[in-house]
């Protein structure tokens, strides 16, 4: 039969006096746990400061609390109901919540019957007679196991009772018990010192109260009564103000009720109209926003298109003059020169006439003795001649120079001269008049190839019958026209 300490968890060797407790000793241990602790004594009696009605209520409550509790728990009841049949009855140990009564210790109680059964297993003799403990008495083999089990249960219940009545759990080892005793001694000394301090302080207060004159107490009572009267006056004033505030609150609630009714009427009528107007305004705003976004999109696209148009070289698109890889001068994709089909040559010459008309209008050139007639690949040049006064007939005559060729046979070819040569020389003369106008407007300009009235451009003849020189002369002529067009473009910007 072993137990362990609840603090250090070491095995505890029980004293023989504890293992051989009789029922009288157990009853004595249990009875000590039911002693009521003394109630603290109040310095002042409740009758001195409690009204009579409340004092009666207090006494009635104290009288009711002195009765037995409605429910009490038996602390030595077995924790395991499945052990054996001996756990099903009460050992008769009184409940801790109520003081012990003689009826519970009567021979007819379950406690007496339990210990009678326990005493029947062995004989108890005084130690001074036998000199040995009851444990040395022989036990019958039939009841040995039952007696040992009952001893363990009784000791377990005793330790539970001791643990419930103190702040420490039992059993305790010898060292833990010594430490616990030392701790209680320190607490006792500390409590004694506190008691002495409180006693000295109480003596000083009593001495001060006895030495104080009664006149001061009366003065303080008068002052307290005066303050009480003032507080009652203030209370009456505050009550009047509270009544006024409650009346004002009632008026405000009435106004709130009337305003709530008016608000409901507004919500049923004018509010609906306002919502309709708001929806219409929101719809109009949406339509306007959509139109504005559409207009802005169109405006942005027009601005982009305008920027693209500003970067477009109109003169280069209208009159694209370049030199091909095989050395021919071309205007708008039509070449001029030897060994080129006449349909392409005629179309190129028609574009040259258009370019000359454009330059004459842009530069405000007063063309003398010539007039250009742009008719595409059938363009013409009208040349005016003035006769001397002594020659009969009209003084001013005109002749039409065709600026195209059909590759028909003519007598001029036999003499290395044809009508297209005259037209090409007339083109050079017209270009010379435009060059003079350019020199009037800008004296610093200089064309890359010089020209002469004999039909030479850069030293190369523009006559068709000059064959390969005609190709070079036409290329030089187109380059000079491109320079003029570039100068007009720069002046226009």
C-alpha cells in the first residue's frame, strides 16, 4: 500500500498510526473540517447605520441562511462506481457543508456498520499492553484482500477530505511537510507584524478622536447639514429644469411628427417629379456626352488628316520629275528621249506643258509671243509674230506648233529637221522667259544647266533629230524645271 507526494511525486511511507485508524479517530478528523470559522466582528453595529426596514430584511435573510442546504456533496463518495459493491454505500462521514450531528455517528449509521465490519477483520489492542501495532495481528485468509482494499479506500477518502479543507493536496512527504510548516510560520510572523501595525494605527485614531473637541464635531455636522440643504435646493432646481426639458422634448416630438408627415407628402408628389426631371436631365447629358465624344473623335481624325496633308508635297505629287536607271528623264512616269515610243513621248510633253502653265501662274510671268494650250498628249504652242510695217497684210500673225509627233514621214527628215524640233525650241524659249522672272524675284538662284534660244540646254540640243543629244537635252530641261518647281514650293511655304 503506497502513496506518492502531490508536490515532489516521491513515494510516501505512511505512519502506522494512520494506517490503523479506528472509526472514532476518523470521525474526529472529519468533525474538525466542519468547524465554522469565526465571523469577523464589525466595528459598528448594522443597527447604527441601516434603516429599520432594511435591518428586518437582513435579519430575515440571516435566519433563512441558517437552515440546511438544499444539496450537499459527500466528499468521501467513491469516484469509480464500477469498482465493487462496497463503493455503493456511504461511510457515514458528514458533509462538509453542514456541521456534524449525533445522528450521523449513532451505531445505526452506515459509518458505524462500515467500521464494525472493518474491526471484525482484526483485533485492536493498546500499544502499552501488547507493544505492537494492530498490523501485527493475524488476519484470516478469507478476508485479507477485502480488508486491504477497504483500508486503501478509507485512506484515499481521508486524504481527499484533508485536501478539500486545506490549500495543499495530501499526502505530503516529510520534506514537503517541513517546507509547508516553515512557510506557514513565515506567514504567521508576517501576519503578527501587520496586526501590530494595524493595532498601533487604531490606537492613534482612537486617541485623536478622544482628544478632538466636541465643538469641532458640531461645526462639521452643521456644515454637513448646510451642504445637504444646498444640495436639496440644487436638486429641486434640477428637477424643475428636467420638467422643462421634458416639456420641450414633447414639443419637439410633435414638430418632428408634423415634419415627418410633410416629408411623406413631398416624397409622394414633388419628389417623384424631381426624380423625373433628374432622369430626363441625365438622359440629355448622356446624349450630349455621346455627341460630344463623336464630335471630338471626328475632330481628332480631321486633325490627323490635316497633319498628313500638311506633310504631303503637292508639287511632287502633281509633277514627279526624276531620272530613270537607264538615264532617261521622266515626268510623272513618262520618259523623254531617243528610242522611246511616241505615245509615251507625247504624254511626257503634255505633262511638261502643264508644268509650264503652273509655273507661269505661280510666278505671274507675262509670256511674250507664246501661248500654251495644254491638251494632254495633243498639246500645242501658239506662236505670235509681228511683221514689219512695210510688209502688207496683218501685222500680227500666229502659227500653231504641235508638241507631239505621229512618226509620219516628212520632207524635213531628209534635211535633218522636222516640226517637233521647232516646238521643242519654242519650249526652251518659254523656259528662258520663266528663268528671267526667277532672276527678278531671287538674284541668288542659279539653275544647274544653262539654256540658250537655239535649243541648247547644258550644251545639249533638245531637237528630236539630234538623236542621243535630244535625250540628254530633255533630261537637263526636266532637271531645270524641277529646280524651278522646288523654288516655287519654298516660296509658297
